[in-house]
C-alpha cells in the first residue's frame, strides 16, 4: 500500500505557484520522498526527490518538514501544461525490487 | 535522446492470441521494470530486471513472461492473452535498484483484449 496521503484534487491559477501537500507520517529514516506526475495518456514523469533537505531543480522545489512527516511540492509559476495527476511516493527502502508504489495522487487543474 | 521507447503504442488482441511488448532505453541504466496501470488501481509491478541477464517477478506476474535481451532491451510477452490483461503497460528504467535513484518511464502501450 502507498505510504502517503494526498488531497484528491486542487486548483491553481495560471502563473501562480502551485503548492501540493503530502503526508507521510510513517516514513523511515532512510526512505526518500519522490514526486512524479502523469499527464493524461502519457507515462509518469519524474519531477524531484529528496531525503531530508529541501531540493530544487528546473521543474520544481521540494520542501520536507524537519520531522520528515510531510512535504510540499512547489511549482513556482504554474502553466496550463502543468495540469496533471501528481504522485507523492515514499520509496520503499526495504524492497529488493526498487519498485515505486503509486497511490491515487492529486489531480492539479491549472486554470486560465 | 529518446530515453525509454515502448512499442507498439496501441494494440488490440483477441483472447488467446500472443504478443510481445518491446522496451528499449538509451540511458545506460542497469535496472528495467514493467508495470501495468488499471483505472483506480495505480501502477503495479509485473516483472523487473536488476541487471542484464537477470529477471524477477513483481506483484502480478501471472500470465506474463519477460526477456532481458541485453542492457538496452526488456520485453514483456503475453503467451495467451486474456481480457483481464487489458491495461496500459509502462516500462521504466533506473540506474540501479537503489532507492535514491529515480526511475524513468516510457509513454506506455495501450493493450485491449477482446
């Protein structure tokens, strides 16, 4: 089962920052938080991941709370093309497979 | 740089037919994965290959076989297709199985079994 909880859906105005929350209260010390998104009919797209420090790349920023029980993905200037389902995933460090466990995700609708 | 390429993109089969889904990557990654995605169920791991020459079962391997042909290619075969195998199939690759390395996905094969 997915180890994360996300809101089912969110709206964001085009050009504004989109802040997507995720709760992962049972995360273990060596487990990473990953974010992927899936735009309709495409494969999941990797966005960013982190362990305990905040991370930033060309797509987004990831803010992880100090107790690591929650995180927020920030898209700084959302565009219509950012409309997608966003998945927050805690990577299972005990798994031999390295598999990703996708939950239901948050459907982000960016509106003009 | 194509990344992860899956063929075909769409396929319709009749029950009992066989087919092979192809996946090729140019990322020089060691690990490759096959997932299936069904409505309301998220992605489920079918098979994976930690490195060239090795394959292992995932959560839902029944009805499928795989071949890691070389480092670049990982194929998924349905020997006798069943309607329950109607799904979207995604191939993914990772530098290795380590959980600090992201996986990268292809755009999927949409398979319908009639």
